[in-house]
C-alpha cells in the first residue's frame, strides 16, 4: 500500500491517498472577494470536485466532512450551496463548527474532506 | 469495498462506513436545554453508543475523537462524563478545542468520532 | 485487523493504529512556557516524531494534519517550524484554523495527525 500525493508543495499536498482513502487539504474559495458564503461554498465545493476527480473519487464517495465557518449565522447560506451539491442518498458524515478565523481573513468557510477512492 | 451509510438525510448521514472504519457525524446532546456540560456530554456519548452499535462497532473500538467545546472552562465537566464512558485500557486518541459556536447556540459540546468496525 | 493503542491513559491514548493507519492525540508543546509559536511548534512536531516512530511510521508518511492556532497572526511562525520539519515531496494534506482556546491557556498550537504505517 503506497501513499499517493497530489499537487505537492513545500507546506502541503492538496490531496493524499492511502489504502483506498483520500484526504483533501482544507479547501477555501478561489475568489476570496466572493460576496457571500453561498458563493464561497460553491467555489469551495468546486475545488473539492476537481481534487476528488483527480484522485479516483467523486462527491458520491465522500465519507466525512468538517466544515469550519467564521460566522455560524451563515450556516443557512453554506447549507444552501451544500444541498445543491451533495448526491441524494449519498450524503457524508459531517461536523460544522464556528472558528474565530481561517488562514485568510477574507475566508468565511473552509472544508476538510475524507473520501473513498473507486475500487474498480 | 463498498460504502455503507446510516440514517441518510439530505445534508448528511449520521454514520458512514468504508473499509472497516466508521465515521460519525458530529454528535450533540438530544436535549439542548440540558443544564450543564456533564449532562450534555452524557447524552452525546449515548448517541455515539447507539450509532456505533448500529454500525458494527462499540466504544471499545473508537480510534480518534475530536471534542469541540464552546467554553474550555467546562473541560472538567466534559471529562467527568467522558471518563465514566470510556473503556479502561481502550481509550482513543483525542483532541479537544474550544470553538466560538456550534450549529445551535444551546450546544456546549460536539463530538466527532472515527471508529473501527468489528471484523468477525 | 486488531487495534493497537500506545501510551493508554484513563482519558486517551497518545496513538491508536488500525488497518495500517495511525491516529495521534492532538499534540502540544512539552514546555508550555515556550516563548513563541515557532518554538511551541518545534516541540509539538518533536512529540509527533516520537509517536510516529513508536508506531511504525514517520513524518514522510503523514496523510492529514489539522493545526489549531489560538492566534492566526502566528501562522508564519508555525509555518517556519513546519517547513523545517516536513519532508520535501512528502507533505501531507493540511487544514489550519484559529480556535478560541486549547486545553491549556498557555498553548498556542495543537496538531492532530493521521499517518500511514510502514507496510514491511
């Protein structure tokens, strides 16, 4: 069982896979000036889609997600984008917490993902 | 290796299992009016027991736990319930952090769990 | 597939391994009076090294890390120690969030680690 790394930089890899499970680095919006958390969440989930596809997985195979919001009042906005994204019948385990700050002050949402790779 | 999901709703599944490992959605107290964190933690751990049993695991097979408190001054209250619950000699890895808010303002503790399924 | 636990106490085990993956309890600095987050991070990573070695793994096999800082202004200090520690070409997935408090008020950084064991 070897370890596969994807988009490996000096601090982190965007994805790391081992033993059929892939771990994604906490994803944020591409455009940190995005006006609201609905749009930031959409962009974040698009990044997650891209990373999952590159690592032999997809959003129907997500196992566990941790969502960090900087303001729990945006829980509804995040969930609106989330519910448009998840695959009905294949929703993951999930925890959502409000933290005081993310790595950039502009970010209001960050999402960590653990997913299953395809076994074909 | 297929993915098993349990109590699957439109946002999340309460438990997701893959490759012998089960991930639980962050659990909170059933009664959010519970007067203190000792009782909230007891209720949270009872929910975890229920989900583990339904997913071919139990509290002696917990691997890793993340505990989110909204006030670290309740660390002792949480630990009192925790120590009454854990199986001596089979305690999991654990991280405890204080976050500024959970999904409901009434909640003072949320617990995420990764556990091993039975292999019989 | 049995569960291996390491340095098991009444609340937690410092490391738990199952199915080739090892989970470490959130690590903090040994010396909580360490004057800055660069040094606290160095000490935390040294504890992680020790636990990984004891559990048939090492820093080149880290899969996913969650870093909790109590002040995101120390992100650069943490990263300085981090970049000196990680193995070039083998960096893990990583999420960094600012929480309002760790289990001890003196601590400014806590790190949770999931790693792959050696498969020899």
